[in-house]
C-alpha cells in the first residue's frame, strides 16, 4: 500500500457522524471525480470510489440520507495504478434533487445547471470544509514521499486534480484561509493544486485531519535528517583527511628537496628533527606528530611552514 492509499484508508476509516458533514464529504467526492451525463432525456452523474468497501459505504450513506438506492455500479481498471475503481451512478429526478441538495446543481432561470462555486452553503461550517476536502482528496488526490532508503531522493509531493482553473483556485484560496499554502499549475486536460514542501504537506494532513499520516511523514523527515547529518559528517571527515594527506605530501616534497640539495644536517636542529619525524611518520596528523616531538601544534605548524619556505628558496 503506497502513501496515498494509506491516507485515503485513514480518512475512510473514520465514520462521519453529523449529517451535514456526511453531505459535505459526498459533495467533495462527487466534485472530485464526478462526470455529468444525459441518458434518455434524464440527467445523471457518475463518480468513482477508490475501493469496494468505500463504494458499499457510499451506497449505504445515500440510502440513509436520501432513501436512494444506488443500483448502477461498475468496475473499471485505473490506467495509472492498475487497480480496480468502482463507479457509482445517480440518475433520474431523485438524483437531480440529491445533487441540488449537495450544492452540485442549482436552478438558474428554471433551468438545472452546475453550480460552479465549490464552497457554498454546504461548507458553511469549518467541519464541513474539512469533510468536503477529505472527499476531494479521496476522489482525486495523490501524495508521494521520497524513497526512505535513498536520502538523495527528495520528492515530497501532494496534489489534488481539477478539470478547470476556477475550482482549483477556489480550493487553494480556501486552504490558505486555514494556513495551508498551495500552488496551482496546468496539467494535461486540467489543473492541479499541489504542495512540494514536507512541512506544508504535514499542515494539509493535520488540517484534514489524518494524524497517523502526519506521524508517518514526520518519522520519515526525522530519519532523513539524521541520515543527512551522518552523510555531512562523513563528507566533512573525508574532506579533512584529504587536506591532511595533501598537506603531508607537500611537506615531504619540500623536505626531500632540502635533503637532496643541502641535506637535513644543514638545517637547525629543531627543523632537522621535525623533517626527520615527518619523513618517518608520513600518515600522522599534526596532533600526533606534535605529541611525538613533544611540542605544541602551533609550534609544529611554524616549523613545517619554515621547511616549505626553505625548499622554495632553494
């Protein structure tokens, strides 16, 4: 089960108690995946459920709220996930009445039309806004996390798909009212409201709310930060070793040049001793070499620099 499925499973595992929130959730789900159609002069709408369990729950909810039995259910394979999706259809005058009650349709000049405003009467309460967006995400949302085993992969991504720009903008603005910042971008035949920041994805999941999913992404962020800190330390240590090796090679080169020209005996005793120890212990760090010579690190540095200067003069 991928992270998207886990979020949706968490959302669907929580029963909705209030009638107004049930309606808002169904409205969000239909808005997110519904397609209007006309058949034999009757208006209908088809929308999808992510799995059989959800489809059954929705049919039960429609019966409880509207005494409407959904008989038209079909199964189709999703092209991307290769999983079965369950499509439910409402049709007839009762279906129109239900869609009017859910705020999806409205009466305009005695004509039935789609209400282009997403957040209307059905989402007046904050709890209903959350229920509506939960429905939207279940219908057309997706969330991916970086590969937990690969710290170089940083692709946090959450999106909700829309067929038109207006509802995408309206949803983005509504989320902003609750401190959840999103962006909008066109994609193929529609638009997506998306989030790339791990922290902002956490804000969105907390807003729904989906606490188990928040814990999952928090745990991943902590583990990745820990791994990144270890990698940074390793890189720092490696860089220091490389510098040490380069410095040691430069010092030995200078000492060899001195030895080949004037000889180490031509140096002052302290410099000659330092040169001999550096040749004898080429892999020692400055601290280790200073301890062998029983001098301070700064004194050793001064002597080694002096040897390099002498070599250059020669």
